[in-house]
C-alpha cells in the first residue's frame, strides 16, 4: 500500500475540479503525500507545476497513480518500466487487461479495481 512517505505521480491530474484526476491529486496532496501532477495538456494543478510525462519529473516517483483512459495507461506503464518505476495504481476506468498483463510480466506491482482514495481512508481508519 501507499503511505505518506511515498512520492506519487498522478497521471491525468488536471484543473477541472469535477474530474477524478483533480480530485485524486488534491486528496493525496492534502493527505500529506509528495505528489506530482502529470498531464501534457495542463500547465498547473492547484498552483503546482504540471509535468508532461514521467521522464520530466524532478524525482522518480515510488508510485504512479493512473487516472487516464486505458489506451493511455498502456503507454504509461511502458514508460514506468523504462524508468524503473515498480508500482502502479490504476484507478477504476483506467485499467486494461493489456496494461495489467504488461505490469505482471515486467516486475511492476499493480493495483487495480479499487480507488486509491477509498483504500487510503480505509487504512487510516484501521490505525
């Protein structure tokens, strides 16, 4: 599971407060994570510089949270493999069998089928 010490990149972060990319980014940031927004079509999210891809981040994330269409997820997991990123969280709706299979074959721990915000709150209640 992701904890507050982890650096998280949110692929699909954006400025639209009604979209999940924004909601997930804001939630993780408010929870105390070091979080980077990644979206080639956005300059800033909540006043933070948004990066066009994972390669351009100032530090390698421990976890990449995907809030993008499945076809984009398939591209990003390949980039994760190239960069040595070993944990990916696919938000509901972003996963694809092809991307999950790629992660399994390439040593990337993948979580899918559950929302990172729900899981984070559930674990927080248990502590």
